[in-house]
């Protein structure tokens, strides 16, 4: 029996998981030897169904249900072009192999070579602000243009924006799933996943074919996102969020952690501020990330100040009055000296131009608006 079949069979046993799998490998040296010699002390900790499956394997050998499932799984993968990458194979990503109890096996659709590109993970809120989505796309595009692959989780919000930014820049991006690679979640992002594969990236999971997107799968998914990457960029996150957990996993894995600060009035900035307090690097541009990583790749191309929209004086005053904070219309009117009627018209024009967004409590610059503000106030 080869190592891949034995690994599939071991992981098929309910209650096995990565931790117990690696304990067995440490004791017996290989997956076939571990499957053959499952100790009673471990067997008794597994559910009754797993015990029954293993005993059938010991009595019937290759005719058992466990090995039949493993063979069928390999055939299903072959039929739809899914590659099985075993930890220890040359194709398995080096950084991921270094984390504690890495996934024994990866299911991959797409380009295996993408696993070995220098990667930056970009994560954040599913219900991100427009500014957060702008930042995710812009940072991902600039980093992809500098040669990094962008890794994220295919979720709505920041994840999808990061994948899209990388694709727009002609770069590679990797989507790590909390479901099987044949059951893409969320369904709204299925076209995005197909585009990732078609453009030299990859869709990855450690879960067997047919696995649904259950809540318990996502912490496992998150450790892969951080484990694949040289560093992780937190765009927007609440204090209690999966994105913040991913950032903390990255810190535990000795990865660089970066966070984009935001307004103190924005709840989705608080997770970023928490990570900065805990030691994450505050970043304002993608160049900050490249510099922190020791100039691993070329500096991303700087924004062209002349490429932005041409604005009237009253519009520029509103941009300057907003600054980096959430501001009420009363505060904006006071700082610009504009009457309510003309000011509302200016705010609508800027919102339609994608430079600001209306939130509960007032108005805030989008990522594009913030970049314009930096051009207006250099240094």
C-alpha cells in the first residue's frame, strides 16, 4: 500500500484529525505502518464507527470499505482534475510544512507551482466597508504586481476583493477553502474561483471531496492561509472575528503581521488596532510590507498623482475635511463653511465618484479617497 492511500484511509477514520495522525507518524514512521498497527490506546478514543472500520480493514485487507473509499476518492479527484499533495512530497509547500501539525494532505485544483510562490495573505471582514474593499483590492493588486501571490479564503468581502485585486494585476492568487474543492463556498464566488484557476492560481482544501462548509472547518482553513504565507495583512476586522484569529495564528507561526489602521469610530477598525497594539506592523502602503519583508521582491510601482480624478475646489475641501475619520454632516459643514444644500450635492458627487461612503453616523473616505487625500497633503 502506498503512503497516499494509507493517509487517505487514516484521515477517513472519524476522530483522527491532524494531531493524532502526526502522533502516529512519529511513532510508526509512515502512514502504511500506522494504519497497520493502530494501537489500542488510540483506537479506544475513536468513535465506534471508526473502530469498526479499522477492524474490518484488519480482517479483510484490500477488500474493506476503508480502502475502497480511499481508492474511490483518488478516482474522483482524477476525474475532475484535483491533485492530491501529500506532506513530504516535493510539491508540498515548504512554509506550510513548518507549522505545528500541518495538513497531512492537500486537495488542489489549479496550478501546483502556485504553492511555491512567495505569498501574502490578505484577510478581513465579510461585511467590509467600501473603503476596506478598496484597500483590499489596491493592496492585493500592488503586491501582486510586485511578484507576490495573494492568499485568502474566498469569502465575501475582503477575501473576494483581495483575490480580485490580484487577478486585475495579472498576478496569481490562492483560495483556501473551509469545504471540499468540489463544493465551493460561498456559491456566489464560484465564478471567481474558476477565474483563479484559469489564471494560474489554485483552490485548496485539506477536506475530503464532498465536504460542506461547516463552522468547525474554518479555524482549520485559517491556519493554512497563514501557514502558506510569509506575512498576513489584516484589512478590516471586528475584535471578535475569524480574521483576527487568522492574524493571531500567523503571529504564533512566526509570520509577519500587518494591519491597516482606520477611524476610531469604525467598529471594523478595532480588530486592526488591537493587532497593532499586540505588535502588528502598521502599514499605509504596500511598500511598507515589502520593506518589512526585507525587500524580498521589487518595490511596487507608486501611484501616479496625476491619474486621479480632477475635482473642483469645493470637492477638495470636503475631502480634506473628512481626513481619516468618520465625520457627521454637521462637522463637515462647519469645517468647509458650506451651506447644507450645496454640501449635500457635493457629498453625493463624491460618493458617486467612489471617493467617500455614507455610514451610520456620517461620511468616511473610501480607499481611493484616502489615497487622494495623501496626494493633497504630502508628508
